[in-house]
């Protein structure tokens, strides 16, 4: 039966989800068919419901044939909503109760799910269902936590809520208020029937991500949701094959001619890594192009994927390729950019457009990527498919082609886990963990010597090398500088000054960090910092960094760790100069849900005999989180060995010139060194493979020539 949830070992199906979706809408006409992130609002609601643990059946209540067809396409059942329950004054409860009456049997839990909330997390919905099913509450409502300073106005008198004018506690010291989002209401079915309204009995709260907790009522809300969808991105796409155009998808749709008339194109290095990761999952990729230039086949050969080029009728060729490979067209993605892709896009379940595609192609796409052709679009698609195949984090949006439930999460706490059990951590648009590209961090630290221009140049070095992020250090000098060091004199390039004066001299202020952030964004890099004190955490939070790094020296600073944990951001923890017992204490404060640990030895420069790289396995098994490596050695060998031993992130100090003034410069990598490190890490990841012994494509020809006796 469509709309019936498959069995889920993690939760017994006990809930009916009803999605009211009438055709009329005062603010946005046919709002429920509008697309956010390439998917209609009703399609997003159905997909989220079908992916939620504990959901047995999903039904859309509608008075509109187009909405009904869209709901069925995504796997829901449909109940026709009568005219007297379809007007603007009709309550959502009336639609739910009508749907329940139209069905044969009641389930223990009934959920009202609204299409107008486009970012419903299936895990949060499943948790709400579980609370009702386990008799912990009669009603569970989706809420967004807020630490805003709120006021009420009564008879012209303003009064604070949750604080006083005499005492305004810090954000992390205040208990949150909760705002009802309207996304979903899980209710005990018997109580709903008796009360006739969504609130009765014991009411509990299910917190959801405040960043995506929104309702669409007006056109401005719809545009905001579309922009937010681009920021959130689609990190998991459940398909069985990927087909792409070449020009404008793998390339930026430009051709370069030399003086001899020879044509060349530009491709994105990250696309190659993405395709390599996709191939490891066994998902096939086909390049399908009308272009006859041999560069198309050359690129396909280098990537190790199928290619059909010089094709006039791309739709017919696609049909044949799908049939030969016995694929379900609904579970195939096609990525295009121009009008000659339109016919092929109609043949598959997932027509996808690159960010700079022709307007007609964007309009025809079920999903519009955030990256342009030749600038990481292929990588974005590959990462999304890989994420769906490798059980990505539950906080990430997963777009399904069927009602397959999303994978369960790894329990928190300190456990002993194998590498395959460790779930990746999402840092902005990057997944950090096994099966993902090694997350390379260029540690700028204080190597900028207080000069924004030097910082910009170091950001360029990291971007040109192919790193994903750069990191700085942030201190409040009067707090973080030891008292016995403050008045000590130090010789600097700016003359003799006290150590405290020097700390102020090299510290960036807000305006300088805004310039850093802007340049990093222009170069496609994430930036963040190691805060050394609580005010620095607040400073960085105000700049909205995607993650925080705990320096090895700060691992035992429990006040700082508590402030970092309160941000809710992913945390990267360096472990130099620390015992396992000290790391245990830090992890207990930080938690493991969004934690990446870096093995480190805080010797500058690091001699090989102190690297102790086998600790990478020790940390992974002990804490069950992704583990990387922060290196302070000279050269590249130890960092590469760390990757071979399973490090999922590598951090190295970088400099423009190792002879520059500063304590970290001598143990830093110069531009060529960082470029070689990133290049070799990517090669090494490809070379490691998946551990499955098989005959490789390159062995087939030698085998036919050399093997005399077959198996």
C-alpha cells in the first residue's frame, strides 16, 4: 500500500500522520505545490513523515487534484477533503478527524503535520511519536528553543520575561524559552477523538532546530525558505544511479583555444574526489553528452565512469542505458544545465539542475544545486548520494525516492566502537568522518602577525592548495595571558614591548575578522578559531563560525569547555599534552554527538618518535567519534601516515615563509608544502580503496593476455 511505512527495527510503527493540504491559500496561491530546495512543500512533508521512526501510515487530506497526485508520487495515501472542511476558516483538526473517520482503523498515535513547515527533521518527529507511544505524554508539540531577551507589554507597561532589568545573564546561563513552530503535533488518538482539539491532557515539548523552524504564510516566507534551503543544502540523496551532462556540469561551459586552435576545458578537482567516493558505494555514474570532443572521453576515463558522447538524442540513449543496467528510472538522477537536457530530465525521478543552469532547466528540476557547473556541482551530487549510502547524521536533510526510513543514530557517550560504527560529523557543508574526503585545515593561528593582508594571503594559500578550512586563534589578552608573563619584555618586529602588549598587537578585532570571513567565503573556505577564554567564545559566536576548536592547552579548562558545549556547535578537540583521563573529562563536558577529536603531540617541531600515531585508533575506539590529526612536524610523511591509519581530518600550521617572525613559523608548511600535502592526501584516499578484493578494470586486459588457466 502506498503511504505505508516499511518495517523499522528501531521503532514499532504506531502512528498515523495526517497532512492537511488544501488547494486554496490566501497568502500564496497553491502554496503546497510550491518548491523549496527543488521539492514541493507537500512532497517534503510526505518524505519527512515516511522517514520518521514509528510512523506506520502517511495520508494527505486535500481538495485539489494536483496536490493529491503530488502526494501519491511521494508515497502517501490521499483522502479527499470535502468542501465544507476546505475553506480558510476550517481548522486543521477538522481535516485530521475527517481523515481518521475515513480510514478503517485507528492507530494509537495520530500526528498533525503541516506542509508549511518545510524543514521537518524525521528524527524529531519520531521522538515525538515515541513519547506518546511510551505514555510519557498525551500531546507532544514541536518547539524551537530561544535565548532571546523577551518582553511583554500589558496596559502600556513593559515587563521582562525570564530575566530582570537588574540581572541579564549570559546566553549559556539562561534556560531557554520555547516557541511553538506549528510543524507537527503528536497526539494520543483516543484523547484527540474525545477532545476534538490538538491540546489535551499532558503536553510535552519536542525541540527542533531553531535555524530552520519556520512557517510559510506569505511570499516573503517562501523566498526565505528557498534561500535557507540553499544554506542547509541537500546532504543525502537516495538514488541508485547518477547521469550527468558534461559541458556546463563537469565544466564551467567555457572553452579555451590556444594559438594552434586546440580546445581545452576547466574542471573542478573536487569533482574527481566526489566521483571516487561515489564509485566506492557501487552507484554507477554515466556522462552523457552531445559533445564530440575527445576531452569528454578522456575525462570519463580518468574518473573511471561510463561515457556516451557525440549523442544526438540524449533521452533515447538514457532510456537504453537505464534498461541495459536494469535500473528503476524513478531512482536515477540526471544533472543538466541547458535546454538540450530537458528531454532527458523527464525520463528520471530526480531531474537536477546546477546552480547556474538555464531558467527553463531550473524550473524543470526537482532539485537545484547550490554549486555551479565546473565549480563543485558534481561533487555536491556525489556527496549527497554517498551520504545517503553511509547513514549520514540525523540532523541532515535526506531526500528519498521512496518511503525508506532514514538510518538510526549512534548513541552518545563514551563507547568502544569500530571504524564503521563511527558516524560523520557535519561542519557546515562538509561531512567529517570515514568515507568522506579528509577535512584539511590550514592553521593560520597567529602567523598573520596581526596583519589582515597576510591573513588574506594565507587564506589564498589554503584555497589554492585545496584545503576546506582555515583556523585562527582568538584570545582576550587580559584573561588568557598568564599574570607572571604579562610584564615580561619581548623583542618584536614592532620594537620592544611587554608580552601583554604583544598579545594585543597580534589580536584581530571584530572588523578585521569580518574581513577575514569575507575573504574566506569568497575563496570557498570555512574559517573558525580556537577561543582561549569564554568572552572569545561569545565573540566568535557573534560572527557565526561553523565550529569551534579546542586548543590542546585548553583541554582542561572546564569553564571554557562548558561555554563551548552550550553553543550547540560541532567541536574539534585537540589532545596534545593530555592523558586519557583528562580527555575523558573533557569529552564528558562536550558530549560526543558533534565531536571530532584530533590526535596531537604538542612538541614544536615534532620529532617522529613522539608522533605516536597509533593513538588515532585508541581515541576512535574509546570515544566513538571521528578522529583526525593535528601535526607540528616538519615535512609531510607523518601527516600522510596519519591518513593511512584512518585520520579523517588533518590540521597543519601554514605560513608564507618559514623565516618570518613568530613562534609557529618554523614548524609550518609553506605554500608548496601545503599543496603537496593536500594532493598526496587525495591520492592516498583513492589508493586506500574499500578493502574488497576484486579484479580491477585495469587488470582485465593483462589477465586476458597472461593468464593461461582460468578459474
